C-alpha cells in the first residue's frame, strides 16, 4: 500500500515539476502615458488589453501630470521592469528620470516606441538615437536626414524641410523586409492593415538595426510618394527597442480600427516579447491579415 502511495506521490511531483518548468512568468512592464496629442486615455487601455489578454504580460500604468503642470515629481522606478511601452508625447521629464531611463535601456531594458511617441523630446539627443526616426515637434534637417526605402535598401535624403507628416487615413499593405527576425518569422510577406495614418517624411539619426516592415505612401492619399520605414528595431547599449509607427487611436475602444487590427496587435505582442526577452515564443495566429483582407480583433485578443 505504501509503495503505491509513494508511486502516486512521485507521479504528482513529476507532473508538478514539468508544469513549473514550462510555465512562463509574465513579463513585467510599464506603459508611460498621460500627455499626447493623440487619444491617450483610450490608446493606453488598448495597449494594456492587447498585451495582458495574451497572458504573457503584467503591466503597470504611469500617468504623467497634465500638460503644463509641474513634471518634477513624475518618476518611474525602471529597475522594477523588463519592458517600457511609450505612449507619451508631451512635456520634458526631469533630468533624473531621463538619466534613469537611459540607464534602463543601456543596461538591457526593452522599449516599445508606439506611434506618436516618436514625436516626443525633439531636443533630447539620446532619445532621438533610441527611436532612430522621429517627426513633428519642430523637427527639420538639423534633426537628421529623411529615410526611405528604394532599390532594395534604405536611402538618406538630407534635403531641408519638416520632419513628419501623413496623408489621409486609409487601409494599406505592409511589406516585410527582414523575414528571418524573431518578430516577423512565419508571418506573411505582405499584409493589409486597417485604416490608419501612414507616417512619412520621418527623419533623425537613423541607426535602424533591423528594418521589419515598410509601406508605400501614395501621392493620391497626400503621402510622400516613397516607401516608408514603419516598423523596425534599434539597439541602444544592451537594450532592445521596437519602434512601431502604426496604431492611430480612435474615439473609443469600440471605434478603433488601427489598434483593433490583428496585424497591429500581433506585431505589438511579438515586438514587446522580443524587447523584453530577446526571443518570441508566440505562434503565428490564424487570424493574421492577408495581403487582400483586413482582420480585426474588437476584443483586443486572439480568439484562438
């Protein structure tokens, strides 16, 4: 009797050990938001829902003071986190927070630069190196050249002019430029994104490590007439940075096609995991868009 008892105990312990070995601890991160020329009260919720619904992430929210208020007391303890998601385009942080953020990235922290976060901090040299390309905020030729793709490679254009623009919101097709990267591996070479802004004429120091996706900005939509880099990675110190220019936020969580797009959510999920861990464990979802058809996730989760 005792032999059988010990046998079953051993089996239970073995299965428990296997479960613990395979269980993945959530990636602990923070979304920084609170000031933006975009609808941040909705966008940060959509980001949090998308990431946490995957059960891979556990996210805090750091909301800054309102525009024009004292920023000196706004701080984030970056040491607690593996991942920082920037949904921020507002007033300057304190010098202490700037230094802490740079230490976090240089030390190996992961950063997601989401949409208008590349409009922020025009005069912060290190931040512009982290994002590689930025727009608006008074950016011009002194911020760096324009970057666009032509003849199979990124080109630089030092012409004078504004940094950052976009035409009418519309559906457009993204083309993969680095299919072997963990973020893009297995995903379709071309996929149709839901109605969104298509950032163009972005400029900066460059420093793009892996160009993942581009899209053509058509003149008929008042774009640049060039193939624009929209999703890419940057290295800064030991840190991994994922820059995604997609995802203009709608009026509400229900009216938010660019962020409900299964392609956007998949890239956000895979890019965030890669930033934090250096790998991607997520399978290719069955609802990923095709080159001809948009796919939406109204509930900010895969239905699989």
